[in-house]
């Protein structure tokens, strides 16, 4: 019996093979994330793909937070940005671009597992 992870891994191999040599082939694990998405949704998708490709370092230690605590933190950050006259969306999109450039550079240098 296969595990869920094994099935997903096999699915990814099949998809990659099907796209190989076509216009749908992706040169980066980060390709295919629509740019028109709102910042937070785009960030979530980027993190998921980056984590899957081994582009993100695992968190060391740290305090576990509840869902509510994370939600409060996000809200507080939006309040802080607005209070300073900044757009939280623009700030997040700028950070996404910076992180994406860094991850793609790391990927090109071949420091990615898998």
C-alpha cells in the first residue's frame, strides 16, 4: 500500500514527464503561480511550492502559534502598515518579488534538494 506522499510524488513525476519538451515545461519550481493573485494568496502558493522544492529552510525551534494568533499577527501588521501610510499589499508584493528572486537564484545554483 502506497502512502499519500508516495502517490503525490509519483503524480509530480508523471506531470513533469508529460510537460517535458512542451511549452508547458517549467524551468523553475516557482513557475506557474499567477501574478494577478492577491499578495497573501500568492505568498501562500509560493511558500508551498518553495517548501516542496526544498527552497525554504526549516524553522528552528520557535514558538508554536494558534490559528487565531497568526490571524491576529497578520491583522496587526496590516494595521501597522496602514498607520504609517503604507499599503500592506504593496509591501507584501515587494517582499514576494525579493524572495522569489533569491529562491530562483538558489535554484539556479543547484542548491535545491530533490
